[in-house]
């Protein structure tokens, strides 16, 4: 038995059933599965072990042992894939530093006139004051124009580079060949959105993640091209902030708000609430179980979606809500998830291209490096035509991650049978049942919120300070290991703070009510079984490593 298979067997033994070798999947099928796929999108999570079809920097022969999961950023998880914090090459470290420098410029934290040696105060809004008001019409695009003589690519071999030399020249960005319109969104964000708002959107997306890990997702997705990664990231912040209102509405208000809306006297409001809840109640998709690689799974039941039954807005809201909820289930070294599309009894009445296209954009543009595998189970022959259409919309790398399983034996190549629900002919007796939200379950006390938010802002400023120091000297005054160590310490404090703040900024979900997500972020994928053994977080303050 190979080392890889033995490791997978150890992971599965946790659940009493031997797993089978892993394989990669993609959002491709997700896209194909209609609005329902929408819900599946939630597994927006990340990419842990990728297929041999991916480029070398994505590949990892690391195997997963369930016991190796860790909550702490002060303890590097065994078999952490390449291209993540702690596994970067010197060149990749340099690219990360360049992207941080460009990001700090966008946030107004890096003086646009500085040549890498001077740093402006954090979170400075460079919009000019005119008649006592911010003149948002004044273009800030000049912040990104390279000075004459600047090189297009900075030196990264030693991890040092000149800040700002790799930021995009907006005046030369072409709007052609931009699949999801991210160049335009980037222009709009830079020209019209206050730096502090973009900064807030970024740290809102970080949540429990390591900040470096979030930036690295965009870098990996754009093959370490700093300009393209910056455009992708800032356009994502614009999407979260201005279009979807992810943190200030969808996640903050959640299921309880939908319950209230479903009782509204306003027919339009009432329908939106009812449509959102209907998808949860029927279990169009649900989070449950782990695949052979230890990735959380989203089961999507395509037959439950009918085009036109729910509004487009409620489908999109449900998709984003599920993705964001699934993000909370990830623990290092697992940074991606698996979607299983159950195509049993699928017919063309279940096909709906609008939500599929929305899902494609979510995965390819706004949640990069999120999916490990997409498994299409028991697809009928009529699905072939649909798949040919969807496949043409997908990035080839994404399409290459989709795998088809005609029966449970083939599905077992990716998921231990003990983790496959009985409805899919597996051994897991789990049956989805929706637990209704209770009015008042998200009542919040302003006092602790203010204190925790203040603490988080201090930690954010502290993290940004470590970045600005790194940008200023390029690691000349201390080793890269020392700098990573300081950032990891602050990142750990941010993670601990997030779980304290979480009940005050995120509405309870089904998975909170059933005990999958516990206090302090403790996970229990199988509340009815033995409690999960997740390595405890190391409660070390960032101050300890100053």
C-alpha cells in the first residue's frame, strides 16, 4: 500500500470506513446544475491537493491525515500544500510582498509618492476635500501609474522588491478579453470607492483566514502575476461591497431576517424571504461529511430545483450565503471543498442557465482557488448536451477538475462509503432536515460588539504595520522567517478575535443550530457521533512575539 493510500486510510479510519484515493474536481458541474448548483457553490472553499493537470506550483503530493487539522496559525499543519503561508519559495514570497504593497496603496496606507522608504499613516483616504466634502470624482488612478524608468517586473529572487513597481497602469488596461468584467470593476472601485471602504471589505472577507492566505489565493489564481491578482482582488471587494453586500446584509441578517421577510405585508419582500427559506427547507443543497482528502462536502440535489420557482435574486443570495457558510468549515491544511452533484432523476425541467452563469462568476472571479473536486453522480444521458454547453463557459483548468461517477462504487474512489449518505447508496444514515430559525436568536448587545470591533481594528492596524515595515525594507533588517513569524502571531490573534466577534456580526445558520459550528468555531461534522478531535488553538497573543 502506497504512502498516499495509507494516509487516506488513516483519515477514513476516523469514521470507520477506508477511503479511496483522491482526485480533483471543479466548479464546472456546479455550473451545470442550475440554480441548485447555486447552493452548491457554497463550497467556495479552497484548493488543497490539485490534480496533475494543474501547473507545478499548484501540485502537491501531500496526503491528509484527519488528526493533522489545526486551528492555529502558530502551528503549521503537516502536509501544507505549496503556495501557502509557510511553503512559499523566495520568488513567491517576493510576489506576495509586491501584492501587499499594491494593496496598501489601494487602502491609502502607503504614500503614493514614497519610493518604498516612507510610509504614510494607515487607512488614509486620499480622496481630496472639496467644499468640506470628499470629492470622489477626482480620479485616483494616477496612484498606479508607474514612474518613468520603473521596471515592469521587480526583482523577487531574494524576496525583495521595490513597492509599487508591479501595480497596474490603469490607463493601459484593456477592457477586451475580460470574461467577468473585472477590469471595469477595478477601475470603478479605484475611481469611486473610498480607500477605507475597500479596506473594510477586505478585512471583512478575511474573517478567520490568515490574511496572507487570502492574497495568495488571488496570486495562485492569476499564476503569480501581481497586476492581474490585484485587479481580481479589488474587483472582488467591489463586488462584495457594492453589488452583493455580503458582510453587511447577507451574512449579518441571514436566515432569521428571511423568516421575518416571509411574514411581511409587502408582497415583494414576502416572496424574497419565502424563496430564500424554501431552498433551505427542501435541502436543495447541504453541507455534510468529508471526502477521502478530508475536504468538507456539499451535496447538491439537482432534481429539487425548478426554473422560475425562486427569484433570481433569492437564488444568488442563497448561493453566496452557502459559499460563505462553507468557508467557516475549513481548517488548515484543508483550504478547499468538494461538491457532489446528485443527478438522480434529473430532467431538463431542472436546468436553469442564469444561476449557473452566476455560479461560474462566483467561483472564477470572486472565490478563487475554492474547490478541490466536483463530482457528478448518476448523470443521465440528457445531461451530456447540457455539459457540453457549460464546459464551453469554463476555464479549462476548472473544467478539468470535474469527475463523473455512474454508481456508488465509482463515487467511492473519491469519498469513503461511510461518508456517502444512504440516499446516494452509501453507509451514512444522515438525513437532511432543516431546523427553523427562532425570532430573536440573533439579539445583540452593543457593548461587547464595540469592544471586540475595537480590538479587531487594533489587530488589523498591527498586521498592516508589519506589512508596511516589510514593504519598506524588503526584509533587509530581519529574516523572512522572522517577518512571517510576526505576521503569523497577529494572524492568530485575528482568528481568535473573529470567533469572539462572530456571534455579533453573523446571523446563526442551520449549521450553528444543529451544532456543526460550535462556540469559538469548534467543528463537529457529526454531532450525533463522537466529537471531532481538532487540535486546540494555541492561545498566544501577537504581543508575545514582538
